[in-house]
C-alpha cells in the first residue's frame, strides 16, 4: 500500500518518467526497483495510471481520471481519520 500511495501521490502533480518514479519512491521507502515497476503495472491494469511509451528508454506514467478520483477519496478519508483522532483526544482531556 505504501508504494501505491507514493506513486499515485507523485503522479498527482503531473506525468513522470518511470525511472524518476522509481527514484522518488526509493527515496522514501526501502523497496526494490522491480517492486515499483510491479505496482506501476498493477495500477495500469486497474486503470488508475496510463503508461505512455515513447521509446524503450522513455516511458512515462500519468494518472487517469480514475486515479485522480482514487487519490481524492483517499485524501478525504485521511482527513476524516485525523478529525476523528482530534475529537477523541479532546474528549479524553475533558474526562
């Protein structure tokens, strides 16, 4: 799940070359290059990202509309979780 989140979040700001995505994910997580490419392939098969092949060495990925919807849903879910934690902490202090 963490690799998926890293990839989708990176692509939210615009298309990225595959090699740059691998580099960005590996800066934040200890994962192998094949793992990142496997997640990219899975996301493409599920329709969340689109693979654009310009040449063998120039492969770019970009979010599809479904991918944008996914990240927006996850974002709002995360905000809801944070708000619940804040409310819970306030209640505990009041006791």
